[in-house]
C-alpha cells in the first residue's frame, strides 16, 4: 500500500530538482525561455522529460526563491527595468501601451528585454511614429514562426536595453493576458518607493 506514496514523493522530489536547476539556469545563465531551461535542467540531472516537467508557475516560484537567497539585488535591477519601461510607455502614450512579459511578472534578469503591447487599428502608425522620432528599429521574427503580415513585432534599443514592441489588432485587446497599463505601472513603482 505504501508504493504509490513512495512514487508520489519521488515524483515530487524530481520535479522540485528540475525547478531548482531551471531557476538557477535562468538566473545565472540568463536563459529567457522557460521551456529550454526546464529541458536543460532535466538533461543535466539525468531525468527524462515527460510528466516530471514542472509548470512555468512552479519555475517562477523557484526563481523568486533563488533570487531572494542568491541575488538580493534583483529587485533593484527589476525596478530599473520597470523605470525604463515606464519612460518608453510615456513616449508611446498616444498608443496606450501595455507592459507584459518578464519585466511585468518579475522574473526578468539584468539582460532581459522589455516587452510592450500595442493594440492598433492602423499597425503602420507605430512604425511611422518610430521613424518620426528617429528611432531605428528592426522587425522581429514571430515566436511561433507565423506573424500577421500587417501586425509586426518591432525591436529597438533604449539605454542599453532591448525593447520588443508587439503590435496586435485592436480586437485582440479583449483577449485576457497578463499586462499592465501605464498608470498601473506608475502606481506599482510609486508603491515600491521609486520616483516616477
């Protein structure tokens, strides 16, 4: 009767090991892709992939724990990235930008990019704006290999940080996803004691 309990404990222990190793890879090796970090961690530990793989939320919890112990300066670095995001969002205010990704979730490292979302009826207006501001940008390839031809993802640099600007159709704004408006970011930073 004790066999299922032993298997459950072993399963939980192996899963926790993958979480801890993946968190360390993200924090120390600056991996941005959670799936890749999990695969590398499992391989390093000699654990075959499959149902052992922890969720991204489990990795985020392990990463927060790791940084609390080994990288106490992480909050300063994160707030610095959020201040940069705030400045860019103010520049793009007419487009009502949203902050998303690792800088919002708090798992960003010092070399992370800042991800912003724009929901626009006229996707070219973002490119025209950047050109008029003399901001050099590049087109980013789509993460899934496909990208709506009219709705590009753009990349530019601000204060040694890459900004990834994802333009989506206005109708996509109704889709629920983790994101934060400019005023919400200002409130978050003010609450953290940052001068905004």
